[in-house]
């Protein structure tokens, strides 16, 4: 535990000096500021922020996580030349990479709300925005680490990361629409729920939309999601699925890291 804490401190200190983490913070700050400054409707600003969060956070987490781990190869080899616990080393690097990203997102997102005095007015909405954004950061950084451990070639690893983002953020929804279109005569309620929870981006989007009571605009599908995700059990299950999306890639990547020959 002591070793992991020391590695965590070192990686966090190293990560926060990255210009990309600073750019990441200011990106969310300026986007949030612009939306509140030029939009008279707070709910419209939230929806716009939601769409940006669902696109940008997975992409940045995948790319930044992959690049950082690839660039840390010499540091890892140096550490492994000593009798240390591989699991502690890997988890220290993972959390040391993820925490600064999550912190930058939180600060960049909160500042506009503070400047425009929206915190107390929309406290629950801000909390959901932060929680889901932080969750997606941990999920997609874990996926990035798994890809990096399995693929030694940096160019291929980054390519796989972008392909996964493209599939989950763009192609997957098109696939669901095709399924609904061609199988509209069949009962698809349970299938729609399953297809949604196995994609963390779709799951986060549904939770956002249900919070802002936009499920009515989604028609019958919205009613299905409202019935399942709107209750306490649905919230617990959806949160559990997001946690599993982080834990499973992290467990697998840790397992492969312990066996990997550097």
C-alpha cells in the first residue's frame, strides 16, 4: 500500500504538469462559460454540456490514458528492475493518471456554475453532471490501459482506442436504430435495456435524459427507460453497470500487466 501511494503521488505530480490536463480544464471552463453566457435557458445549456461530456470525456480519457502509459514504458521498466509488487505499480499509475483528469474536469465544469451563481439553483443537476463525467473518466481510462497492455505498438494501440470510441459513441447508436427499424414488430423492451447498459456512453446519456425529464420526447422507448431506470432499483443497477465497466477492464489489465514481459 505504501508503494502504491508513493507511485500515485509521483504520477499525479507528473500528470498535472502536462499541458493537456490544463487545456482539458480550460476547455470545459470556456464551453460552460459560453453556454451560460449566450443561452438564456439553463436546461438547454445542460443538454449541450451533456452532449459535450458524452463525446469529449471518453475520447480524451482513451487517448490520454494510452499515450501516458506508452510514454511511461521506461519508468515501468526501471521500477520492475527492483523487487516491487507489480499490482501496486500498475494501480498507482492508473489512479495517478485518472485522478488529475477527473479533477481537471470537475474544476473546469464547476467554475462556470459558480461564476453564474447556478450551484444552489441546480445543485442536483450539477452533481449528476459531475458524477457521470467522473465515472466515464475512470471507465475509459481503464479501457485505455487494457488496450495499451495488450498492444505493444503505440500507433496500433491509439488506433484501437479511437475505433472503440467511434464504435461506442457513434456507430453503436446507429446499430440500435437498425435493430429497432427491422424488428419493430417484435417486443424489444428488454433487448433495448440490455443494449443500452452494455454501452457506458448510452447508459450515461439515459441517466442524463431521465433526470431532465426528457424521456417523454423519446416516445415509447423513453417510457421503457423511465420505467426501468427511473426507480431506485434502476438507478442502483445502472450505477453498478458503470462501476463494472471500470472494474472489469482494470482487473484484466492488472492481470496481464503482472504477467507481461517488459
